[in-house]
């Protein structure tokens, strides 16, 4: 799985866990524009910057470390081809 796909999967999983129904609700919690969230979730933003990821993590009430602390991001699971 690519890093971009792992990020998308993690966001979608957290949205389910945190009962966030759509990108608009996540954007409100993050303080980001909805178009930024939609761009990340659609894969248009292949490499979201650390600023964006920081605020996405904040939207889930977690740190960046907590966001990336998931087996999805284990080095053996990431393939950038």
C-alpha cells in the first residue's frame, strides 16, 4: 500500500471510530477548508504536508504520533511503487 493510501485509510477508519460522518464535519474539527480534506481523501493530494496532517490529527483529538501509530504505517506495509 502506498503512504497516501495508508493516510486515506487511517482517516476513514478514524472517522468511523469518532462518528465523523463526512469530510465537512472533519474539516470543522480540524479548522481546515473542506476542500483540503476532500483532496487528501480523494488522493489528489498525494503527499499531504505536515501542517495539514497536524491539523487532521488535532481534528481527531490526537497528536501526529498517535495518528501515525498504526500498523498501516509499518515499514513493511508501505510500498511507494
